[in-house]
C-alpha cells in the first residue's frame, strides 16, 4: 500500500495563495493612499521598507514572470523601438517595455512608485535601470551603494570587511531618514527586530532545505525547483506568511527524505549549476536534463538575494549591521575568486559529478568571467563542465536544438566515463 504523504505539494499551494495576497494588496495600495517602493532582489532591504508601510515591487520578479508566461517578446521589441540596444539586459528591456505598455504584468497592474530604492549590490546595470524609472515616474531615487566583495580570506567566505559594513550601515541610517520624511512615520526599531527574527528563522529553514540535497537521492532539485521555492525569502521576507511557508516546505522536504522521493524517477547524475534560468523556455530546458536523470544539488541563482546557504543571516541583535552583511553577500556582489571557491566547495560537499554553466547573453553580472570559470574547473580541477548559452527572457537567443545537442553529448560522455571508471574499479 503506498504511503500517505501529508506534505507533498503543500508548499506550492501555500505559495500561490500568499503571493496572490501580496499582489492584491500591492494593486490596492494607490487607492488606499499607501506608499509603494521599488527595489531589486539582490541585497534588498525589505524589512526596513516595510517598517514604514511601503508595499514592495521587484522589477526583476515582474520580468521573469513575463518570461515564464511568454509575454516578453513584444515588451523587448517595444524597448528596442524606444532606442534600447539588443545587448541591454533582458530584464531591463522587459521592464521598460512593460511600463510603456500600460504596466500590466502577468500578476496584475503595477502601481507607480512613491520611492525607488536601488540596492546597488553586484550589478552596475541597476543604477541606469533605476535612473530610467526615476525619470519616467518622476519619483525620488535612493541608491544604496554596496561595496563589491573582494577576497581577503577564503576560509570564511561570507565575512565582509568591517569598513564596508560601516559604510552600508551609514547609508541605511540615511534611508531611514528619507523614509520618515516621506511617510511621516517614525522608525520602529522594535518592529524591525521582530521582523528580522522571523527572517532569521526563515533563512535557517531555507538553508536547511537547500542542504537537504546532500542526501542520495536528493529530495530537491536545487535549481529547477528551488527557483520557485526561493520567491518568499526574497519578496516576503520578515513576514509571518514567509516563515509559515518555509516551515511547511521544510516538512515537505523532510517527508521526501523519509520516503526517498526525488525530483526525477532515478537520480543518475548530480550537478552544480551556475547562472540564471532561461525563463521563456524554462520547462524545455529542464526536460533536457531530466532525460538524463540529472539533479541539481546546488546552484548560484537561488542566492541572488543573499547567500544564506553560506551562513549569512539577518540578526535582530545586530539589525542594521546584519542587513548590511546580507546586502554585501548577494551572490553577484562576490568577485570571481570567491564565486569559484564556493562552486568548488559545493561540487565537493554535495558529491556532484559535474558543473553546468548557463551563460546568459544579456546578464553581465553573471556571465562575465564564466568562460574563465569553465577553464579553471576543467583544466585546473579536473571537473567536467558543461557550458551552454541563451538568455533570461529573450527567446531569440534560445536555440533548443543546439542546446539539446550540447546537453546530450555532455551527459553521454559523462555516462561513458562513469562506466569506464566502474569497470576499472571492478
């Protein structure tokens, strides 16, 4: 008799409801006279802005939703008609096309911002993107300048320099003043501590969910599944709903471990994946890997908001300092040496067979240096590495036949290599 699964699918259904509630509240903000703040996912300061009653919009989330729902093509062309180069970030062009086409995303109507908070953490494009939004909306722009993580000590990956943290904290204090002036509300440190305590617990659970991939079979695909599981930790972090979601999802993953459930019928290959997904062809891309029994046991994209799996946490006892540390440790804010070290540790610690690099044409913050990373892993470390190229949301750069040929050839060689090694061992 099959087991009675209590938690499978529960997290997905809960997320659908909570994200729907979030967006309905967002749509109603202008009528309710409530402020709206736009910010990026990377190094975001959601808890601080919610302290003043801001509803939050994340342009990246809107763009990827357009990609998944196959709504990006016309928006990209609209932006290019306005003068944006084909080489500009697909997310930017999607967002510019969206706001010039009525601002109706697949999730609903986007309200205009009361405040733009550009968390400049790892991607220089953010600044120009938000400058364009500020000009269009005639909204005030605050740039939170987060220093790039340089290598000081690879033994503690997540430890920024003290002077960098002090620099960011001073800006957070300035942002508090800006928010007080705009909303007429006083900053509430007690509420911030309460929200950060919930964030900390949710981050503990999220890191535990990702670390569960150490099991064989892995109970989670840390890329193709985790890109959906990651939504609340980025857009609803600090809320009771977010914490409830990760408690539920933790129970779901633990049940998978108990019954040996995995994302593919038979786990044959374990990989670490570097780079964002091709949202406009997400299912097709995943199916290419599923066909070979491939499971991602770790990935970089799920850490664009903060490297919780590397030990980064919000801390209610050090509220502004810990917020600065999370901002500094968004994945794209790390230099190439830190990134390579993290990938190498994941390959080793999660017993991965290979590294997969999905290089995105229009995302410089990810793609710069990926060719060097491939060389380092294949030649210096002897780790098989697959390199494929497409884009975030621009279907013109996704060649299904070419990518499938590369994927099939790579995993066929890897299977043959395993077979030879197994024969030699025997």
